[in-house]
C-alpha cells in the first residue's frame, strides 16, 4: 500500500508526498496538528492540512526569516517571535551571542510540545536560559508592549481565519510601538507567484508605518510555488547598508552575506507589485 | 467531475494540477506530447508526463536561460539552441537586435508544430527571418561543428534516456569546439534541492573544459522543488564582470541587471556542492 499526503495549496494546485509513517495526529482547541514521515523530505509538521515545515528545507525558511534582520540590527538584545512554536526561528535567533532574551508567543502549547517530541532538531532551543515562552494570543501580546524589542519576527501561518489579524494594519502599528526606536521587524509574507495581492497590500501598509520597508525572497520547496517572500519594516537600519558580520560562517546552511544582499534584488514582476515610491 | 494531472517529480514527491481541458495528446516516435489547460497555470506543455512549461511561469525559465549569457557576451551574433522546440528560448534570444542568426536543433518536429498551434505566445519566433530550425539529433549536430557560435544554449529535458547524452562530458567537449574562441554556453542543470549529484558532476565536468564555470539559480514553480539551476561555461567573459546593457528594460518580466548578479550568489549548501577550486 502507498500512502500519499496531498496539500491543496490553492484550489487548482497541490503538492503530494509519499508518507512512510504517520507519527502523530491530534486536534487541539486551535487546529489539527500532524507529524508525518515522508520519503522525500523526512519528517513534516502539518497544521490544518498545510505543510508548516519539513526537516529537509526548514533551514532556508528559518535562516532567512531570522538571520536577515539579525544581521542588520547592530545589537539585537531582546527579540520577540510571534508564532514559531516549532522552535526553528528561535534556534536561529539564539545562534547570536548578543541576544540576551527571546520571547516566543505561541497560541497553541501543543505545537511546542509536539515539536519538541517529534522534531527535536528544530525545537532545539526551548531549554536555552534566554528563552521565554508565552502561550497567549500574539496580537493581544504585541498591542500591550511599548519600546521593548530590538527585533520582532512574525512566523505566522497563512492569513486564514484567526491568523488574518497577523497581516493587519492594526498589528503592524502595534509592532512599531513594541519596537525600540531603532527596531526592525520581519514577517513571512507568502508567495510572489501565488499571493500577489497580499504582498502588495502588506507592503503598502508597512511602508505607511516604517521609514524603511523592503521585500526579500528565498526558496522553500514545500511552500506554494517554492518561492517565499519576507517583508522587513525598519525604523533606522537599511537592510542593504547596515550589515554586520554575525560570525556564523560554517554554521548556517543557506544564509551568507552575499545571499543577504542578493535576496533583496527583485525580479521585474515583483518590483511591479510594489509601489514606486517605496522602491526608491 | 474534477480532473487532476499529477507529475511524480521524484519517487516520493509530486505536483498536482486541476485540469480544465485536455487540449492535445499524441505519441510521436520520440515521446508523448500533451497540452493541458490548467486552472492554476493556464496552458501547460507536458512531455512524457513531465511539465515542460506553463504559460504562467515559463518567462522565468526562458529569460534566465537565454538573457543571462546573452547579456554577458558583448556581441552575440550566432546563437545555437539545442532542444527548446517550444520556442521560448528562441523568443528571448531574438529580442536582441545584435543576433543575426539562431539555429534551433530539436529532434521532434511535433514539439514545434504543437507549440506553434497551442502556445503561440511562447512559440512566437519561428517566422523570424533569423530563425533556422533543424530537426536532427542535438548531440550529433554539435559534434560536427567547429568555431561557429558565440552562444550555445542547452534547453534539454531531464537527463533520462536519450537526453542523458546532453549532460555528458563528450557533449560538453563538443560544445567547447563548436563555440568561437570567446564563446559562452549555458545549460539548464536541474534542481539544487533534488538533483545535487547531477549538479556536482556537471559542474566538475564543465570546469575541466572551460576556464570560467558558474552556477546560477532562478525560481520555476512548476519544476521539482520550485528552484532551478543553470550552469555557464565561458571561454573568456566572466558572468559577473562582463555585463552589457541589453536595452530590454520594460520588456522582460523576470530578468534585470540586479537579478543577473544576484542569481550567481549561492547559498551555503549549493556552494558546498561545487568544488573549492572552481568557486575561487
């Protein structure tokens, strides 16, 4: 017997993976969590039927969400992560010795517990003394903070249902307030091939709040279209002009300084999505 | 009723697309040719069950295969294309007024005929006076040529069956002989996520023949993993140092000079695939 898991990424497109074993499956008050062992990608975390990460390609997503802003900010001490209960983004942040404290705000405690059990190489930093995990709503958490963080990372699921609020103007304004006066934030902002309207709207919203707004790209084979976008909002530091040596040569599998600069060089069809004033 | 076409890209991974209509299907002496109209990507050309192109994302592949070498060579007059019977690569080459002659060598006449009928926006250049199409074997054709071409583009299918010869040392040596003394060639060389051994071997082979060998990357959503590699072998011109203004601003949808340079900035895991001497 062959078992295949298919995620319908859009109404007309799917990715399908041969499953060696279903390691875990449960329904929490927030979502369905599953862990599959796949032939192509190894272990895979699936939330509400959508691939969240696989052992094979998570390094690209997590390095690019975390390492880009952490190499831009000259002294990232206090970092807030919204979502990211699998721990991959925190793992990347904690590679930086300058980081004194990471606060991870994940609404579903079971995502952390399941990840620690089934994908420990991703959820490897929960015992780090600098880690502080809050199981509360990320939007409410951010809206109550003021001038606390150097870097905020939005490791949110697709903008469906509750997660839609993580792509809202109100939330971005809250992030701006929660950051210090030289703070910077990065959010995953979906595929430039599949989610063009979202990218356009989010980029316009963020550039109305932050003096510096930039989109960058990276490949993630198991996400729709295989190419993913991230958007940075920064109060002072320019992603291309402010770039420190993180001392992580030989440690990272995707990120390096050349890749950092290259990720911001956008193809014409993506440039066209973003408004002219923003591109400069 | 819903009809879905699934390509098993590897034994454990597939892409699946909702089909609105099967526009064409035939078996030629060389392969099965199909044209599907898909909900996500529009018309799709499928050869032996493998997605060759779709109307939605072909611009990335064709621009990046053709525009990168054509912007490196300072005076590309005579260009040879091996494969590429759909016409997309030729369309990109012929955007350059400097190009005096394009020779396209496609083994299967029906690929050209079917493409002209069903995907005319890709197969748009067959009536150009500079086009010369030969329906013969690409390897044999190249091995009979000496010092004729400024640029050679290998628009080959996956290295399976007959197409394996298009990834062989003998073929690369033939290309070197067929090029002029300042010639340059580019070949599609599969996915850095899925076909690492092939990329490694091909890069090593080509760098044993050409003084300058470089890999570059681009996203192609309908190809395995969504990220594709191309390898350049060049006798004189460096892909990063020799870059002319092609005068194609406002015409191309993916390529620009910044993207050209960025495409050669490789992530750590791809750098590691290539040998150290080659990377410099």
